[in-house]
């Protein structure tokens, strides 16, 4: 028996108390220092966002402020990205094809569609410009490429992969009044077809067009990256405009149909894309490396009452007059006006 501060204390009890404190302290230290389990968030996304490095930047920014998540991206054309999500193999999609996005919502697979960025498509081709389309509007340029293609003077390379870029290309060909299925089989004067379907991603399509000295449709971001890196020598022939608008949207998988159960994390990432931090980052992203920004933030256009772009986006990318019709919204407080 010991005497501490005038109180008699059982020595064994004292030792046991010290041991208990040591065990608790050790347990707390181990719990705080051990690797924390993170929730895995999977995003199926269009290749242009991945190949330009933007997704890596977004991953770093998001995980810094949301340490409980690990974000992984599956880079695919829009069509495949949507199919991946429909199968339940991803939690959300980042894509750029309004017509395919509508189908994703209507199938019961997605909710809470939000536009977060835009840029433009351009038509690029060999510097010699054998079809003579430089400076033309996109519809006139396609008609001229077809004319020169039939004469054996020009080639066209298509993504041909059901991507957002391919979807835009098909819409442009439709606007010419020509039937694309017939165009694909047209034979040049000498031999072979002038329309080539690559069936690959944007970078591979650009490289094929470069090899064939052909024209192709590309998003401006992937073009600038490949041109700057010396992968291609193609030059811009048809510039940006209303007809070549390219709009990027995020859609969360409907938790009622998606088995992964990552709705809360997906909504965290969706709201993150709309923050001032991300929207401001987009203003200058790529400027230092490529001499031009690769993507433009969407939210500032909404705030500008005189924005011409806002009108273009609403006409091209809204679904029934809205970014997301009310029947496809779920726990979306504050997302829509």
C-alpha cells in the first residue's frame, strides 16, 4: 500500500491504471496514424477531358479538399462512357453530347445534369488545304470537302466511335442535307473511299488524319495539346462558332438504379465542379503551356445578361428548356434556379 497526497493507494491498482492509460493512448495514436479507408468514386468521362490533363487537375483539387474520397476516371468516348454508367460500373459521367445525355436521363440511369464548361470544335487539315476550305463556315466546308473527295483531291477522317465529337460531326453532315450512310461508301475517281472511319479516340484520329493528310473534326483542346506536343502538323481550317459549340456536362447516376451506391460522393464532386475554385481555374487552364485556354467556365456566362454564348448553349445543349428537366432531379437543392 502506498501513500500519495495523503491518500492510501493500492499499488496493484495504481499499476493497472497506468497500464490502462497507456493502452488507451496507444490505441488513439494507432487509430489516428493508420491509413484511413477512402471511398472510391468512379467517373466515366470523354477522352478530351482526360487527354488534355484536366481530369488529373480536378482529381488533385477535389481530393485535397475531400480527403475521404479517391477519384478514378475511365476515359472513353461519350457513348461508351454512358454505357459504362448504365451497367453500374461508374458513379457519374462527364460527357459532351446533349442528345445522348437526354437518352441517359430518359433511360432512368441519370439525375441532376449540370453544364460546367464549354469550348468549340474546329475542322483541321493539311496546311496545303487541298479542298480550299480555309475561312469557310463548317457546313460549306463539308460540302467542299465532299466535292473534292469525290474528285480524289481530299480525304476526311471521322472518329466513327459514337463519341460526342462523332455525334457533332453527324449533326453537321445532316445540316448539309447529305445522307451520311451514302457518303461513307462514295468512291474517289481513282480508287477507295474519301471518307475514313477511324473508330478511335481523338488523339488517334488526329494522328491518322495527319498521316493521311486528311481533314477531321476535333475539339480545340485536344488539337492544341497534340499540335503543341508535335504529334501532328494539321492546321486549323474552319474556326469556332455557333455551329461548332462543344458543351460539357456532368450527370450523376440515379441511386435507385445504380448498384454502387455512391450518390452522396457523386453529388459532392458535381457541386465541386461548380465552385468558384474550379470555374476560376478553367479561365486560364492550358494558357501557359498551349498559348490558349483549353476550356471555358460555364457559370460566368449564366451571370452575364448580355452573353451571346449563354444563348447558344441554351439553344444547343438545354433539354426541354433546362439544363435538367425537373423529373430528372433528385436531392438537388440549390443546383437550379
